[in-house]
C-alpha cells in the first residue's frame, strides 16, 4: 500500500495565476514516476470549468426619497455616490473566481445578484447571492465602495461557461 500525505504550506495569487507550495510525505514509495502520475491524475480530476461574467445590469434607488422603485442605470453613467465607475465595477466582477462542484451539463448560464443595504459601505464578493449553489474562491475581493448610506444598489450578474 502506498500512502502519500499532501500538506499545503502557502497559497498566493500572482499577476498570471495562483501558486501553491506544498510538501509530500511518502511512505514506501521508491519509484518517482508513480508519484508524478498520482499528482497528475489528481490535478486533472480537479480541473474546474471556467466561468465568466457575461452581462451585468445596474439598478439604484435613493432611500431618502419616498420612491421605492429601482432605476436602471447605464454602465457608462457616472454616479457621484460610488467611488468607482460602473466600468471598474464590471472589471472587478470579472476578476472573481467562480467554482461550481455540482456542475450539470443542462446549465450553461448562471444568475447572481447583489443588493446593498444601508450598513454596506464597502461591498465585497461575500455579498453576492446565487440562484444555484456556487463556491467563490476569493470572498474578500473588493467590488466597490458606497460613499453615502442612503443609496441602495442592485446588480444582476449573468455568468456563462
């Protein structure tokens, strides 16, 4: 019986991808080819499908006014109560790493939404909700910052494979 213990020491993000440093403890393993094949098989088995943000819709509502309706906003419309432009917010959404372990061939499109509340000033990935179960790798990834508390933002995100 061949036993291999894999321990991840460090996980870091670089400009061109993610890098991991791990140690391998082998019990009675003499042939290094077997070890290489075992690692290769595990890496190939755990390849996730690539998901990409395809479409983003922005809505806003001013809570200080008695209107309860959200107004649709253009992606290129400048709004002074948000630190970033909508183009920058879209780029931040595109940099999110999505992983779905329950992938089914029937689903090629996934929907997500983000609604800010009055206490949300800095909005991160952890605020995103999905209609289907998803796993997000970088939960603390910054999306945008609200400069006022009476503005409520709603974002719908379309994710395709």
